[in-house]
């Protein structure tokens, strides 16, 4: 078997394409820009989906299921729904975290500081405080209080 040099290979491919009536790229293989790598999809056989459903039903942590089957969180949720298993709603903050967040915030810590201390996000802490009716202070450097959120059941019309 003979190996063709790049110019010979290009000439050969051009001739083959011409004979087949197709247009040919004028770029050499070295000039071709590679396509981005797409995420590989892990298509689970039916038996594996059954195992995922059983693990979810038995209360295994979602992160553990994700790692064991090399699948995304959305895939775990989809398989659970397909097997008529109620998906778990993890509380944004546990009761102890919420109590600590209220205590720290009322003591003067910022939302960001509270979030770091309880290993959460500032938005999660803010939502929990609003939901529980804790008044929020103005942002640092701001002269106006933060807007009340209707999403969390707090509004100006007594809601």
C-alpha cells in the first residue's frame, strides 16, 4: 500500500470528487479546522434505567446515582418521572442553617458572609430570610432598602 504525500492526496481526492460530480474543499487536511467535541451521551439500556429508578426509589443520593451511572441530574429526574416516582424537592436550607442564617444576619453579617458561613449562596439566604419575613437591610453603599419580593409572599399590599 502506497502512502501519498499531502499534495498528492489532495490531488487524488480532488480527482475522485470531480469524477463523482462533487465540490471539493481547497484546504489541505492541516488547514481543516476541527469541530468542537460534543459531550458524549450515555444511553442507558432498559435494565440500567431500572437500576437508576430503584436506587432513586430507595433514597440513594442523586449525586451518587449520577456518578455510578455517569449520567446528569436531569437524566436521573427524567428516569424517576418515567417510573412514576415523585422527584425529591431538597429544601433550600435546613432548619439549623435557616436558624443560623437569621441569627448571623440579625447580628449584622452581610448576605454574602452568612452564605459562606452556612455553605450556601447569597440568593438562597436572601430567599429564606424573605420567606420568613426577616427585613433586609439596604445594600452596602445604598441609601434605599431592597425591593420587596412578591415571589416570596411579601408585598406592599399586605400580601
